[in-house]
C-alpha cells in the first residue's frame, strides 16, 4: 500500500469542506483560495479547484460575480448562497463528529 496515495485521498475527501469554509468568510477570488489551500499543505492545482467550484455553483451552494481588475481581465469572486451556508453547517457538524470519533479511536488504551 502506498502512503502517499492514501494521504492524497484523505486530502481530497475534505477539500470541498475546506473550500466552502474559505468562501464562508466573504467574497474570495480563486487564486486566493489556491494560495490558502497551498499554505495549509492541501496541495491543490487549478485543474482540481475550478471544476469543484463549478460543481458547487451548479449545486446552488455558491455564486459568483465578476469584478473589474486594474491589472488585467475581470476577476470572478465567489460567495456562499444561503443554501451553501446551511450545507457548510451540516458539514461542520459531521467534521466535528469525525474528529471526535477519530480521537476516541486514537487514544483508546491498548488492551
């Protein structure tokens, strides 16, 4: 079994949650999301982020607006919809449950 492959799968599993969480703080540009995810060692590339953003938009969880840029083409800024906020709340509850469950398993004494 390959450790690196398993680590990549774990990161992919929580990527949607992390992206929604970043967007929940306010309107955000995609490259700023990439920077934050990279800084957090989530290892994401544009080819992964943009299709995921499109899927989340098509699901009604986020929307975007175009903003003119002084240094190039217009930029697309994303924000959560009301449905996206509710969805993120549910994911946050699930995340907390998973963290708690994982910690219980990790800290159980050896019999």
